């Protein structure tokens, strides 16, 4: 290899300045990358493979290269023979790309769980993925992380939650979301000063993206009007969040350590008469008047579903007559199981166990304590409950199918599920 094929000092200094200015990488980092690249190029260029240790150092002022092999200084001619300019440049380019990738990764990985603003660049029709330009990386908003029925036009500025950052080859993959509950919480922190200042805390969020969210909040200051602070004057604060979410309805729910009261708040605007907490099942039986039942449950069950997630309780809404009927039926069912007497059946119903399914998943220790039973007796009861639950499910499915067939034969529409 010709001596003039090696990288010249002035060329190295120009390369360092160019990379520093264009790629925003610190000069010292660039020098270190070039030194590593030249050392790697020197080892690769060695005939037959060279497992010796090569160390390359560059003078930061002059750009002069000094190289050592196994701690022995190499002569300039040997440096030129070992380090070809073209090979070195290829390695440097790859190292710079790796450094850029690492810088981007280090910048965005700590932002997982935070909201960023970006500009929509394009939408992929087949995969329905939206590409969003952040400051120095193109992130993706997958279909599964979008708000349903929301369209994003190119050049539109949107906010989104960073949910994943990982290195993929020479690039960094940043994944965004607008559908997760945490996105709503972060918007509360941005739009409501009392939340960002920790005067008000967001305890939990339950969400059906694009339709409705319930946000549980608590204040460290008893003089703060929780709902008023979150909603703002004439709804200005909540409206800003709703607009960002494409019109999604936001319910602000005051949190309280009193579980019954919290569930009552979560089910508003419905008026609740009584709440029975069944701690063994994590179930809350909520009793309401007939005219409040549909309001408590909500359209398609949405209100009670969101309340259940918000409070982390399985909430069942019914009226007193329904509960009495279900409880009487459960008593009769349980007493058909060998080993369950009236006293135990009554205790089970009192704890909120209202079906064979419920009984089949009871904790053995709980059943032992309720009926003063042995482990073998508990195993026999739960096994029998599981068998009866499966039989009941098959029977109910058969009845549903029969009703559909009868409806079809009577000239109705084709039966549907």
C-alpha cells in the first residue's frame, strides 16, 4: 500500500470539525471514535490476521497520528501500511453512526412514560402506522396505540406518550402511544398546575380511549376544591385535555381511603343506596333504585366497567330485589353440594359468593375458616363446584342456542350472537 494512502493530519482535523458541527457530537468523543476506528482498521489490514494489541493516538492540536503495537511505537511508514485511508473512513463512518444511535438512545430512554410533541410526517396505509418526527428521530405510533377513529394529517403537531425505546441495528426505535391511561395522567400534569406542583395527586386512571376516562385525584390541601381545580374556570383546563384526546369525556373522581365512598364517587352521576364489600372475592355489590340502575351501569356497561378498574374492585350493580333473588338461588345451589350445610351456604352468600363459579375459585383457607373444614373436604367442595359450574355453562349455552333457533323459525331475522 502506498504511503500517501494513509489519512493525513489536516484531513483528520477537518473530519473532526465536520462531524462535530453536523452531528452535534463532542470533539473529544469524535477523536476517541477515530482513534478506535484507526486501531480497528490497522488490525483488519494486517495480513493473515493480527491478534496483537494496536493503540492509536491522535494529537488534538496537530492531528498527527501515533500508533503502538504491543506497546512498541510504529514507524510512520508502518502506520501508513497498516492504516489505509479508505478502510479507515469506512470504519469511522460506522463508528459515528453507532455513536449517534447511542446518543439518541441515551436521550430518549429516560423519557419513557413522558409526553413529547412531534410533527406527523406520514401514514402507512397497510400497517396503519403513523410516523412522527421528534427533534432528532422519527418515532412510530402503531395502530394499537392510537385513539380509535382518530386521523392524523401530515404536518399536524400531536402529543404522545413514549412507551418504548430500543436499539434496532444502526437506528433507534421510539414507540409512541395516545391510547394508554398514563397519557391522560401526563396531560393532567401539563394542564393543571396543582397536579404538576404535587398539591393534587392523580391516584389512578381508567380509560376507554376516545370515549371516556375516569381520573381519581386526591389533594394534600384540604382547602382545595379538587374537581374545580381539575376542571378549571368554565371547564378551561379539562377542555384542553379533552381537545387533545379528540373529544374524550373526562370524569374527575375524588379519591378517599374509604373504599365504599370511593366506589360511590366513581359511579356518579348515579345515586347509590348501599355498597356491600365482599373482601374474599374483591367484589363490591352496589345496590341502587330501579331508576338509577341503567345510569350506574352506563351505555354498554361503560360506567361500571371504568369504575371497577378505577377502584380495583369487581363492581356489580343491582337492586335489592335482584340481590335477594340471586342470594336465594345461590343458597339452594350450594346446599346441593355434599359437605355444604345451610349454615355454610349462608356464610358463603354473606361473603358475596353467588354462583358455582365463585365457589370454585375460593381460597382454601377462607373456605376452611368459614365451615371449619379439613383440606380434603375443601378440595371436594371446590372440585364439585367447578364441575357444576361447567355443567351450568353448557346448559345455559344450549338454552341460548335454542332460543335463537326458535326466533329464526318464527320468521325473525337470522340469529346472531
